[in-house]
C-alpha cells in the first residue's frame, strides 16, 4: 500500500531505492556487498557463528546441571532454552540467508537486517511475554555478531566500517536508502561513501549536525520524519524527495516514473552547473565574491577544489575527534590530518575551526550531551569545553600551528561571547607557540578569527574586532540562540527562521561593522549555501560565503545574476520589514 511520510527537506535531490532499516545501536556493523560466488562462504560463516553460540549456551546449560543448580535457577535455565530456540529459529536463519543470497549483504549486515524484521513482529505482539522475547533475540544476535567479529569474511570488508565499492552494487538490483530513528554526526561520517543513496531519520532539525553532514554528502535526505523507521518496513521501495521533505513508500509505477524523470532532470541540472566551475564569482556590477567550502574531513578538500572553491572557510575539526570511544587524536595525528587538508587545497587558504563538540555533536554515539545535561546547547560546548580542558586544547593548537607551516591557515574559534574567553583563548594560542619554540618544532603564522554565533557576540562586535583578524558568522547557532529554539529539535523547526528581523539585524550589524574597519567577514552557517538567501546576504554587504562544496555552483549561478548596487536598497527594506519573509521573493 502506498503512503507518504513527511519530514524536513535537508538535502536536495531524489533517491529511489529499497529501505534498509537500521537501529541506532547497530550502525557500527559493517555494511558491504559480497560477490555472488562468495555468498555460500558468507552463509557458512553465519552458520559457524550460530554453532559456536549454540555450543556456548550448551556449555552453560551443562555446567548448571553439573552444579545441580538447574533447579535452583529455573529462570536462567528457561532463558537459556529460549536463547537456543531463537538460535534455531527458521525465520531468523532463512531470513538471513535471503539477505545474503538475494541481496548480497555481508553476514553481519544480513543478520542485523533480519533482526530488525523480526523485532518489529515482536513489537506488534499482544502478549507481553512474547513481546519481551525481542530482548532475548537481540542478545542472541549480539553474541553471533561478537563471534563473527573474530572470524573475518572471505571478502575483506573495505577500510572503514561501512565503506563499500559503490552506492549501487552491480550485483544487487537496486540502490539502498537508510532509514533510522536517529543518526549522530559521527554515524553519518561512517556512512560517507557508503552503500546508501539517501537517508531518512525520525528526528533532527534542518540545521542539526546530522542534516549538515547529509548535505555535505550531497545525497537526498529527510530528517524529522517522526515515525518513518516504524512505519517503513525492511526492503520496502521508497522514494526520498529531498527537495520537498517527503518520503513516498511503496510508490505506484506512475509515481516511480515521475520521480525517475525528476532524478534525471536533477542530473542534467548538475551537469549544466558544472560548467560554471572555473567562472569567477563576479556580480553584474563587478563585485568579486569569495566562495569557500565547509569540510568535515581532510579528504573533503578534493571535493572543495572540484567545486571551484577558492579556499576552505570552515573545517569542522571536531569530526576528527568523534566515534573514537573517548580516545582523542594526539598532536601527531591531528597535525597530519590538518596538513593533509592544507596540502589538499594546493595553496588555497584553509580555515580550521577548533573543536566544537557538545549539544547535538557528542564525541561518541550514545553519549549525547542531552543525556547528562538539561540544556546541552547552553552547556559546556565548543570553546567553553576547550577552555575547560586546556591540555587537550593546547594539543590541538600546536597541531594547527605546525600544519600552518605547510600552507595558508586561518584559526577559527567557535562560540565566544566573553572578553575573558577571548583573552584566555589568545593566551593559550601564544602558549602553544611558545611550547613549539621550546622544543624547536617548525610552525607557521596563522590569522586568528572568531565565530559570531551567540547574540552577545553579535552585539559586541567592536570587542571582537579589537582582538581578531577576521570574523565568521555561524548563522546556524546565531539563529538557534537568538530565537531560543533547539536547532536539532524537529518539533520547533517551524520556528527556525533565518529571516526573523532580530536575526537579520544581528547579521547586518556584524557585516557593516567589519566593513567599516576593513576586516574580512564571512557567513559559514547553512544560510550561506541557501540560494534563496544569496541576494539578501549580498545586499547586506556580504562578500565571502562558506558552504558545502555541493552548493557552491548553484550559489555562484545566483551571484552571476545579481547587481549588488540594486540589492542594497532592497535589503534595507527587508531589514526593516515586520515580515521580511514576505519580501524575499521581490
Ligand atoms: C554555525 O553555527 O552556523 C556553524 C557554522 O557552526 P556549526 O553548524 O558547526 O555549529
Ligand atoms: Mg555553530
């Protein structure tokens, strides 16, 4: 039966494929395809794991008997019986074989996929006793996964837990789209270059970091789709319309044809835009506009260059720190990562933002700051965390300063609001330099910039201009903190308004004050890559934009059509309007 699930449009385009429902706790299981001739060996690996687990359970049963404690622990004995029974369950075994033989999934992926199928059936059971057996099944599967972990696949899993050869495996018959309740930014990173052609999550706001990474992957995505992971079933055909924020489940042939055509149209449009790559971003009245890239990993530099970026305006360094079970990268590892980004940009400037974790960007999955703090977005985030952990911060600063010896580097500090924080930060940068000098390590000069993403900062720009070489407006947070709405919470996403008069005044004031002092200012929040905002930002005087590489060409196309001398007056009208959104289409 066809139906539609509505959410928030976060990453453009159309994806058509089969649904893979993944529970958040199993995202780290490897997902890759197995060549057809290796499928029997993969089934065998699974059978062997099942036998090992059955033997383990048998041994515990025997020891209970030997100790004569079988009767003393009837619950444990019954539980072991249930686990053995589940292990032999025909639906589990035949289902897993199906995913391996028909879809060519590796054994772990097949096992967790079938677990999701059966778990859902358990959820629908009336009988609470049977419903609770889901937890037993999960334990059994967990044990099998552990055994398989020690027995490698006949096909080597590609480096990175979820990498694979291509989004569409020639052996499989359709692209796959990932449906999950939630994906942390670190999970999303794991899925970069993954098998998936699109994403849908139940939770998340338009500028949540999960959405941001989806955009950086340039694949269609819908977040905040509430119950998508409940109502969509494993292997359902789905269409993700990333422009409209809609997921169409089990679509009719007519819809499939319609969206197939839309998909092809999108490809033609991309092809057309790609011709602008080497065209300088100059407005009709001759204003040269700087188009920079936002990146998450050093390897993204290649995509930035390919899109024609003239530098990196925001390297979100925190992604180097995520998903490492608390083990942070040391100075050497960070230095090499920053150096790769700098060298990858072939002489163009790279702006490295110091670590910004906390709120919706936990260091590790399952350690969402929200679990520990009432208001994580207002808590120990970004520079606040760095200043609370000066030893960690100094490691990062030294690594960045060393990377600066290999190219043009800007150092960007997130979430500053207080003069005291500015002083502390600058003195730690001096200290990092002194430490490098003391040990004779080579380092390079950096321009130091501050992010303006807290209203308090936007209202005290002269303070920032006294201390920094440049400013970068983080509109994602500036909007969140000005309007008091959690950017990751889909239930208030309708209030997330980039053109709210208060937000516009803060942005306009920041740009004007920087211009007056001849200091560079850019916007590196999502607003910069939104073509519907380009004219307004140009009209407010912005000349430097930083965005996902995939957005650069569309924004450039818009810039080429603009005359900033005309936009200036219009932008002032928008700025003073009661309802700026109503004037945006003028
Ligand atoms: C912002 O807040 O606009 C920004 C660019 O930083 P982040 O999205 O990483 O918080
Ligand atoms: Mg921010």
